[in-house]
């Protein structure tokens, strides 16, 4: 009996959005996360984080709680009102 060929499945890759104004932290996080196989996108503002969340649909968001244009709690409120 011949083995049945299994369909090729795409590996699941977790998408992580980094919302952080410090380029130093962004590079450290991005490099570390990519080494572990995550897809990473980074933005520098709360408004950009909201847009990237809508368009890219990350599984996780690492958010700077004291972002200048949109605080962490306000970012979460904006996400909740969009659902």
C-alpha cells in the first residue's frame, strides 16, 4: 500500500506588533522575536499602532504604556470600540 500524500500546510507564524518610540528597544525586541520565528512589525505612535492592528491583525501587541499621542489604556479603549 502506498502512503497517502499529505497536503502541504503553511506553518503557523505568530504576528507581533511593537508600538514603541525608542528605536533601541524596538531593535532589541525585533531581533530577539525574529530569532524565535515570529513575524514582527514596529510602529512609533499610538495612531500607527491602531492602524497596523486593524490592517495587519497581529496576535500580540507590545505597547509602550506612556506613548506620547495615545496612552496604553486609551489604546485599549479604542480597540474595544472597534470590535
